[in-house]
C-alpha cells in the first residue's frame, strides 16, 4: 500500500467529478444526502473561517488510460461543497458570520452566488487535506474505512432516529428543512450541534399527541422523547403527518425570519399554540403579531414555569396554559383545549440546555 497527498483545490476536484475522474461509488461508502442543511452549512463556514476539517481519503487506480480517484472517506464533505458551489442550497439561518481581514461577512441564508467574490474565491480554491491510497487490497481499504469511522456514542436525540425507524426519521428530516426551523428559531451553536431542532420537533409531536390522544408522559426530557419515538414507530399515520406538515408550513409563514422569542424551551409552546391558531383560522401574520406581543409583555404564570426543570410536565403545561390563556384573550376565543390527560408522576430532572 502506497500513501501520498493530493495538492488539488476544490474547483479542480469539482471538474474531475464532472468528467468522471473523481467517483463516489465505492461499495463501503454510505449513500449521499446523509447531512442536514445545518451540517452542510457549518462545513462551508469551516472552510471560510479556517476551522480544521477532517481529511479526505481517495483510492487511486487506473481505468484503461485514465487515472481514477475513488473516495473512501469524505464523500459528504466533497459532494456538499460541490453542490453549494453549484447553487443547490442556501446556508442555514443559524450559520455564524465570517470575519476576514477585519471585515465581518454575514453568510446565513445565502447561496454561493450571493457571497462576495472574496468568499467565493476562498471556497473555490480551498484545498482539503487529501490522502491518496494506491496498491491497496480490498481488505486494507475496508480496514482503513473501519478505523476512520469507529463509532462514537450517540446522544439520546441522535438515537431517536433509529428508535423511530428509518422511514419516520427520513420524514422528520424533511420537516426540519422547512423555513421555521432553518430561518426562524434561535438555538445556540451547542444546541444545533446536539440536534436541538429535532428535539423540539419531537417535543411538539409528543405534546400534540397528548392533546389529541391523551398520550401519557412525565416530561418532555430527552429520555421521555426517546420513549415517545418508540411509541410512534410504525404507527404515526399519514393523517397525523399531514397535521404536522400543515402546522410547520403555517409556522414558516408566520415566522419568515429570526425571532428572538423562539428559543429552545419556547419553540414547542409556540408550535402547540400555533395549532390552536390554525384551527381557529388565525392568519400567520396575526399569529406572529400575537407572539410578538406575548414576547414583549411579562406573563407571570409563564415566567414562573421557566428555568430549572422546565422540561417537567407540570412546568411544560404551566407554560402552555399561560400562553393559551393570553391567546384566547388576544383573539377573544374561549374554551380552548391545549392539553390532554394528566400524569400521576413528574419525576424528570433534566433541565433546559
């Protein structure tokens, strides 16, 4: 086995990919499309901000008279860079700014063609750290792949995908591509990395199932969310999916830009009350007006149920009821039902991140 380096920039690699010299069809590789929009966006930010990026490994061989580079590690990094340069997606709304030579560039929500020429040049000329492997046996290639992809512990939210099942996990990923999640909610970088967007989506689904079906829960903690994922595996009906899709389409219309109130603990509350708004024919603009009003006033009951332990059922429902009460007064609507049956125990000790 021979190992060397490949001093080629991204633009050159993209040309090789277009003409078939760089390929991504090795049998041991995962399929493309594994990354969500945030993960892809943070890759582009890393390139621009000079953050370290994991090296790429290519297997080099001859095919007739042509030299072929077969990617065995780094497929997602390279393909997502190429697709960004081809204007196939815009950066996530939570993408940090980039500072270059003392000037700060806002890149959140921008596609490649919307970046400055300086930033485009950095991406096009970026050189991944690339190791080229030649004369390796299949066993050596498989061993290299295994060692590079040694498993790391998953968080409970990351485990939720396997617990709910592949088909439902794929559906939730589509929901998380909606503007409400990519442009409106305000998570910290740590929360984004821990997939806080998936967490608040599952919390919302849990609360709506409690409202409609009296689904029993002790908290909206990660532990309880994981139990909920086991509960819905193979039984989250097409009709229920339509309800969630319509709700987050509605919320995407109400919140087309960043809303400071939409922090992690508030998102499930806003989503559940949003379902009330949708049911009562409140327009997205009117609902955004209510949330802005709620955010700019002090609701003592809501505030009393924030802080430490706010994932417990009693505090979760305390916030929901407080917001629902204000919602009813704001729109002059009575007899609102926002929660289902009550649980006997609320012994959850997880606090908000």
